[in-house]
C-alpha cells in the first residue's frame, strides 16, 4: 500500500530551525510542513503589511527556506507552509528570488490566497463567538481571515507546485492536503478526512509531540530537550499512520505524550470542527511499534459544518507595564507597599485605566494570595513586582511605567532593576461565515519566471 512521509518543520512562528533542517536532510520526506500562524500572528503581520506592502509574511520565512530548500530540492521534498501570513503573494516572490540566488532552478512556487475576508466582515453584522456581541462593535479592525481548508493547497499540488505558501488555513489542513492529493481522497470521504486531520493535529505543533510540552523533570522526564527532534509520520492510503523522529535527536514519542497532544486545544474529542470535516478522535488508539515509534488508528469523521471560522484582529488600546525588584529581608512586604504607592499615584494623576494588576513574580502572580500563601513555607528573599494596566491611550500607558520607575528614589527602600514598556493591544475575536463566500485563489510561478 502506498505511503507518504510528512515532516513537521515548525509548530509556531518563532520555532527552532535546526530540527527542520535535520528532517530535510535525513528523513527522506515527501513533504516538509511549516505551521507558523497563531491567532494574533496574522493581525500583527497585517500591521507590517500596512506599513510596507512588500512585507506581511513570516519574519523567519527567508531563514527557514535558506536552511531547508537545498536539501528539499535534492531529495524531491515538497514544502507546504502558512508562513505567507498576511501576504502569501509577497512571500512566494521572496522564496522565488531566494531560490534563484541559490541556483535552485525549475521550481514551481504557489501562493494560496482568498482567506482575507475583512471587507465581508465589515459589511455584515455577525455575532462574536466569545461574547455574542455584534462584530460591528469591534474598534479599529486590523484583519479578518477565514480558516481555509485543503482545497487551495490541493489545487496548487495538482498544478505541480514544489512549494505552497498560504495565509490562514486550518492547521491540520496543511497535513491533510497532501494526503488528499497523493491518495486521491474524495472531499466527501469523511472517514479518511477525519483520519488525516488527526495526523495533522498531532504533527502541527512539531516538538510538542516529541516531548516538548510533555516534559516535567520530576514526573515525566524527557531526555535531550536541547536537541529536541521534530516528528514525522508515514501515512497510508487508509489514513493510518506511524509517527517517528530521527534516532539521534532528543525527545521521545510515547503513548502518553501522544495522548496528551491529541487532546491539546480540543474542545470536544467527539467533534473537532475544521473546514474540511467534523473529526472524531474519541476512538483513537495508540500503539508503540518501536523505539519512539507510535502508530495511530481509530480516528474518524462526519460531514463538515459548511461554516468557516474567521479570526478578527483589532486594536484594543494599550498596556503599560513597569517592573522593579526587591531583595533581602521584607522583600515581599516592600514590593506590596510599592504597588500600593503606584496605585495611589495613578489615582492622584487621574490616569484612566480599565484594568490594573500588580503581580509579585515568583510569589503570587499565577495563583493569587490565597493559594500561594498556603503553600509558602518561608518568606521570599527576592521578589519582582510587575504593574500592568490597560488604557485607551499610549500616554496613559506610559505613565504607569513611569510611576514604577520613580520608585527607585521615592521608596520603598532597595528597589532595583526597574524596566518599563508600552505595548499596543492586538486583540482577537471570532465569527462564523458560510464557506460559500470564500474561494481560494492559487497563483503559481516557476523560478525562471522573469515577471517577478
């Protein structure tokens, strides 16, 4: 039975490059796949594109392709990625120019667009999934991108693309698409689409599957995290798969960590909604078939919903932050007093904020005083105070950091290492739209095409 080998090249925008390079050189992949878009990433990319129309793609696009493209060409490994972010066209042009500069000729590079539905969202009153409020209440919309399925990627592969660069697509679709193309799966074969989606879901976060998110030095020790290998999967025409990693790489593949990753970001294992299928992971079974080799069976699927999720990025004010550290006897009490002083100062200055919090990092920042105090056996000897406030203006946000910095000389005693910064808030909201209003657009060039 025919099988194809899919390798995970990245699990997020800032992921390591070396594990993907090792896979490209040594794993004899049919496809190397880079998943690099979190929910906010594309809105931030849209901001860059608004400032410069030739940008808006992943900041590590060139570095990743420079690292893996020679080996992929030599081994006839195709590359699929959503590193196009807000500008797949410009990303494809950049990769084409890079390939030419590296002497890699006779490549076909495809872009898949159509996910940008900003105009549609602005023209329609849609309920936000998070709050039920109208989408029209969102301020300063930066982007609205629909999660596309496999269709555009499959079209690009049918046109002979060696590299496929998309914007927003559902993460598992990056892996499901080559299965659909290679095995000729019908887009109504819900059973196989569900199986392929399970494979994609497990691979999409790269090093998480090989122990990165599983590792705990006390209870779940994983060796070689500094040399963590990324996984790959051999998938057959029925949708069954075996996950592996390079033998010399760090990390591990076990039934336990695969089970954890299967449930990662899944709201309902019986019904994982994607643009292509309603996947059912409830009957999945893992089998250890070798050292760091895990087989998966039992995933299935049902007819897709006909709706696409849209991720809307919008500007939602600013966060002003200041940090200052206290050490030695009464460090915690001095940090608490410092926060009280900052609160009083902001009130005196009339700073308008909608939220304000003071965190004692390492003491109570995550769990609050009630839980943290009950587990605390000795007084902390060093404390980092972080004060953050949400504001509508940059000036108000700057004042928060200024007041933390002023604690240097205005007390309490012994503060040091003060820092301050302001961040613009790029928030994310979601709506659903009919899939019929979105059509993927595929454009393909060869590296010798002088029109670029």
